[in-house]
C-alpha cells in the first residue's frame, strides 16, 4: 500500500540483499522497515529514508529499489556509522566508517 503525503510516499518496504554492506561480518541482510521517499514502479526511487524495524537507519538515494547514492548515511543500532557511496546496494568509493564493535 502506498500513501502519498506532500509529494512523498510512505510504504512498508522489504529490501532483501545478500550483498556485503555490513561493518562487522561482511554479510548484511536488510530487514523490513518503513521507507519515506519517492516510489517508482512500486520500488523506492529518488531520495529517501529507511527506518528499519531493528532500529538501523539509512538515508540515501534509491534507483528502482537499489541503493545508488554518492552520499548515503547508514547508522546501525550498535553504533556503527557509515557515510559514503553505495552502488547497486553495495558500499563503494571513499567514505567514512566508524565501527563501535560487534
């Protein structure tokens, strides 16, 4: 279900990825959360925020459901912080990574 509010959409979004985006064990499984941002063809598209039910947070640019951003921010509930690029939902390019431990 998509609810539009002030030219933005809020949907429950389930993004499953087996790509390496974890700061701890190189395997990170996205889980369900609430996505606030643009939608195209039923998938996150354009700038948006993803509030995961496990308390992680992601602010990034999306391209048809994939994270595609030069300046994304990922904050994990354990305190890990990443600010930098994502291409096809994989951390890439220069960025800042602060790991608080696993």
